[in-house]
């Protein structure tokens, strides 16, 4: 299922890239990186609007950096992974690392336990919404060989 989704996404991307010349001077695709309330509905029953707004803004900056250094596909992979970490993680002290070490890189903000949990959820075929296959985790996250504290 995950492979079929990845193949369909690549096919759609190739279709758009092939259409760029006919669109009048466009040379490449550019991501739209919504932040804050535009990422999710502006209804925050948990009172997390400021937290999620702050982290999605930094995640967008990181995705722009990744696009510049590694390309669009890597940037979108990073953005999707970190969005899922943010949304699935309970907003408790265990979700985030101490603030003094934060940067735009989400790996500097989210706990190793939260990152490992999402990586594992992506590869668990019994997980309904989060099963996306091994290719959904950014390669740099896999290379970190993080361990969960649970």
C-alpha cells in the first residue's frame, strides 16, 4: 500500500515537471509550507495553538533549508515526518528536548523517544493511519540510530 502511494506521488510529480515549460517560464516546483492555523483547522481544543504555530514555523524553515540542500522530495519527506511527530505526540515534557538546544532542525527539538516512536509507527503494518513504510522516514533520521527511553 505504501509503495503504491509513493509510486503515484512520483508519477504525479513527474507529470507536473513535464508540464513546467508549457506553464510559461516556470523552471521548478516550489513547495507551499503552511504554518500555524493554516496547517490544521484553527480549532485547538487542547490550547496548543501557540506551540504548534511556533514549531510548524520552524519546521517550514527547516523544510526550505532541506529543499535548498537536498531537493524538493527530501524537503517534503522531512515536513511530513515532523508534522506527524508534532500531531501524534502528546504535548507533555517527554515530547520535547530542553529549549536551550533548539534550532530550526526538528531533531534538535523533539525527543528521541518521540522520533523513534514515529519511525516505528511508520513501519508497523497494524498501525492504520500512520503506516507509511520505511521510505517515509527521512534517511538522516534512520542514520542517527536513535534509541527510545521507554
